[in-house]
C-alpha cells in the first residue's frame, strides 16, 4: 500500500524547481568528492549553477561535514560564537543540496582546520 506520506513526498519532488535539464553536480567530482586538499574554487569556476540544480557532497562522515554558512563565516571559517553564521548543517556523508534560490551559497567543512585549509566552496546560482 502506498502511504499518503509517500504520495505527498512524490508531489513535493515535482516542485517548481524541477525544470527540464536540472543538473546534479558531485562536488569535487567522483574522483575527489568533498575532501581536504581539493581546490573547490577551481572546481566551481568552469561550471554554471542554476536554480534547481543539486550539489552532492560525498565524504567520510567521521572526517568531514558540510555547513552552509554566511559569506563572512565562509571567509573567517569561524563557526563559534553561537554559530550565527551557520545556516544548515549536513553530516550524513552523502548530502544532496538543492540550490533552490537564485543567490550565492557558501559551504565549508567545520572539522578543525579544514576550512582554514581551503575546504570551502562558494557558488553563485542564477535564475532558471
Ligand atoms: C559571485 O558573484 C559575486 C558578484 O558578482 C562575485 O563577486 C563573486 O566572486 C562570485 N562568486 C563566485 C564563486 O563566482
Ligand atoms: Cu573536512
């Protein structure tokens, strides 16, 4: 029996961000994923991100995480002080982040030293 919740979830999947051609990006590509020592600015530079696209963060969840943060926290790498610059925490090791809005998104790894070491990603998302 198909539960109502499942049917509803299927409806949600057909939300307004589902345009034809929505792209899914494995951050760092499958070869590197989300890890230390990868230049994510270089990875993002050759790509165009539009509303509805999906970023997939793949990593070992005991070694990394993904925080969506404010621009200032992206630059400072400082998530202390109440964490006011942290918008969303992802920790599963396989996180699919829908870029639902036309705006800038900033992501960092909050494991000690990782963001300062360059484990951070900024993307600009354009309207569909
Ligand atoms: C995003 O757009 C802003 C404003 O144009 C620009 O300053 C910034 O460098 C862009 N960031 C990325 C990652 O492309
Ligand atoms: Cu990390």
